[in-house]
């Protein structure tokens, strides 16, 4: 039944939470299979299992970059504010800014695959692919 629905609609009938969870866990939004990346920064153009096409139009990944930027900025802000509050009443600025700056470099790189699959899941949930 799941395979028939996948073939007919391009999605396997999973609910919104399941589709978003698949995006967070680097799985295909349409079928839930793994192996979407050649390596950490190179994503396949289609799912190896169901052939779901990840890039729908030119500029598709701008949304993933936006999600990555928002998450990274939030983590850096929380880190800076947290370290500032911990170092009160005499904050030492290098102790606050250096970890925040390091996270500003590391977090976007580490989150790149997650935000790509999450963005694909968001788009697939909001605008499912056309039937095959």
C-alpha cells in the first residue's frame, strides 16, 4: 500500500510530523530512505530509493541557507548572552565573544546537510510533488 501510494502521489502518505522528522534525520521526505548524500556537503539530485527530485527550481536551496542562518544566529546569540550572564558582574569580552565567534563558523558548516533535508521536507509537506 505504501509503495502504491508513493508511486501514485510522489509521497508515501506520512503525516507532517513524520515528514519533518525525516528532514531532521537526513532521510528522504517522500519515502524515509537514507543515503541522500555522497558526502557531507554533496547531496544527490534524487532519492536513490524513490527517485524524489530534491531541487525543484533555480534557487531552491536559498530556503535551506535561510533556515541554516536563522538556527546558527540563534545558537550564537544564546551562547553570547549565556556567557555574558555567567561572567557578570565583570564580563571579560574575549571569554564571551571567542566561543560565540567559533560557533558562528562551526554551526553553519555542521548544519548544512540537516538544513538541506529539512528544507526539502518543509517544501514537500507544503507543496507535495505532482503525481508521476
